[in-house]
């Protein structure tokens, strides 16, 4: 069955299913010296879990209102570049 036909059954978009299949692709060695690509659900879940944990820390700028006002004042009011504000903020924070 084609990818678009499979995606209709569970009510998912074709692209969602395509990403799932792409994550789960593994190369299997056949009994003769050839290889074949196959889908492995465990591999797909492992890749998904790894990608979900590798996103870095959350932005803490929302909780630091002093830093927000500092950045806003220098970028909007004084028309500084973001790089200049980053260098200047190292002195204060």
C-alpha cells in the first residue's frame, strides 16, 4: 500500500507518516550478500526520543524582566544592534 493510502486510515497527514517511515529506516542484510531497506518501529521511537531530548534548555528571558527592559531599551530606543547589546549585557548580568 502506498504512503498516501496508509495515512488516510489512521487519520494522519501524509507528511507525518513520511517522517515516521524515514526515522525508522534501517538497512537489513539478507541471506544472500544483498541489503534491503526496511522499517523498524523501535528504531523510529529511539530516534524520536533522542531528537526530543536534544533541544537544549528553555529560554529564561521571560522570567528576567530586568534583562528584558535592558534589551528593549538598547535595541528599540537607542537603535543598537543585537550583537552590541549582547556584549554590553555581559557587563551587567
